[in-house]
C-alpha cells in the first residue's frame, strides 16, 4: 500500500486490519484450502466483532464511515491471507450491504445490514445461473406475485458463500413481457424453506468459501424484501458493478504481495554457486518485474478509488473500474507466476503458500465479469468518449491541434484510404 495516500486515521485502521490478519491461525488457512473448513464463519464473525466489516458504510448501521480508498486498503490487507478470505469478506460486507445501503429501506438495513456488519449473519450474492454468466439479463430465475408476496423459482450457481450465508441477494425475472433490463427485480431471500444448496463445487483454488449452486424452489419472499423497485433490478445491478469489480481489483493485490514477499525471503536465503540467488539477474530481474507490476496495479486501483470517492462522471468511472479490474488481476497473476518461477521446484509444492496463491488467483480474471467483458466495456466507453470529444470541439467551434498532421508525409495524395 502507498502510505502517502493514507491519512493517520486510515493508517490506524490498517493496523487494526493487520492485527485481524495476525489473529488468523495458519491451520484455518490450510483447512480452508483442503475444504475441511467449508465457510470461514469464524473469521467473518471475528472481523465483525472488531468492527472491521464494511468500513465504508455509515456508522449508524455498523460501519466506520470511511471511503473507497480505505476499503481498497482493507481488502488488500485481508487478501494477504488468501484470495478467498477477501472474496467472502467482500461479497457480504461490501456487495450485499452496498445494494441495501444504496437501494434498500431503513427496515432492510436494520434487519440485514446491521447484523451482517456485526458478524452475526452472513450474506451472499446470487447472480450467475447455469445457462448464463456474463449474460446477466438472460436470467431465467423467476418470481411471481402471490398476494402481497412473491414466489421464487430457479437456480444460481458459482455462488461464493452458498454454504454459510444466512440470506442472499437474488435477481429474478418478475415481468417476462418487458424488455430484459426492465423486468428483473432484486430480492433479499432468507435461507429457509425452499432454499437449498444443490451442489458444492470442487474448485482448483479459492477453496473454503462455500461456493455452490443454490436452488430456490417455491420460496415465499415478502414484498418488503424487494431491494429498490419491482422490475428495477437493473439499477441495483449497475451500482453493484462498483463494489464487485473495484473490490476484486483491490483484493487481488494482497495475495500477489504475499507471494512476492515469500519469494523475496526465499531468494535472499537460497544459495547457488556460493551466492544468494537474489544476486543473479535471472532472478532479480523477475523480482523487479513483479515489484513494478504490483505497484502499477496499486496505482490503477487507488487512482480509480479516488475517482469514485470524488464522484467523477459515472460512465468514465465505469471504464476506469473495468480497466482496474482487468489490469490488476492480470498483473497480479503475473506477479504470482514470477514468484513461483524464482523459487523453482520448491515453489510448486505446498511447503510454501505460493502455489496456493497461484491456484487461487485463477479466479480473479473470471468472476465479477470476465476480463474479456472488461475489455469490451473499456473499448466501448473509450470510443464513446472519443466521439464526445470530437463533437464538443465542433459544437464549440474550437481549434484543436491536428495530431495527424505531425508526420512528414501527412498530406501525401492517395495514401489515406479508409474504405
């Protein structure tokens, strides 16, 4: 983390988070990776007892009243334990809470946000379906009105916290006749009759987060559990892209930093030809690249967090968040790869945690929108901004430097052919 970006209050909070991280026994980390612990209930409860869940949310509801820069710092520190710790931390305390804080009622905040931030209840977001991942608006889960309630049918899969969550933020189609983005509603659904975990996934990494398929079979949901407006789920989904993708970018830094730290310790102690291997360029240059990528990822993430905190143009911020998610996750995957590479064969074993971080971070570029989707968003928004710049220049009748003219043969006849 860049200390110069933090206030004294933020640095003090960071020390609190580091003490929480130190509290976690190595046995918990190992047991989660073996799926012997299926959901980190004890960790989340302890974070709640220390008032370290959802630090961005208002004090009134159990948060600490900080901002996105602070949240990114917290996510980075939590992530040093392992990616799944940050994932389960973020899904409930950031994602689900943010939906209720932004679109919900005070009654919902009292019933769902307050106990979650206290570490007394746990939440998950139920978004992805068996027939659709990136195609969110193609959801087939449906909720039908019955008197003053809704009856929910459908399935969601790859749900982090499926095994362990006390309630779910669920998106379901409520108006099959309306255009897709106008016929979906967000609900708070308590675990109870009609809610079951149909399958727990055997994951390559990021284990111990209770990731599973959740089946909703005739679940009765009171109308008072609608988040936002009926048929207005698209608005909830759109705002959730900030905590989902910016949070993912920030939490990825922690495991990568931990892997590089382990590799640094190994390469300064391991000797070859009578010298520490850190003396050899073949090793040190890879560490240099990893350090550069890690700090570049931090720069992108924390600059984007500042933009969100400052209330910058939401559409431009959407591009920045997508860039941050793609760049940070891919950079951090490269960092962990380099950490393993400089450690050689021992890095590929469970003697060190680098192989676990390597497996875990495979998820980072897939969930909360694949990095290919991020590229689509970045390209779309960049071209939109480009068109707006040209339009603004023409409307205002401004003179702009012709950048194309800065070439020796800029005016060569018959060379600039576009169709």
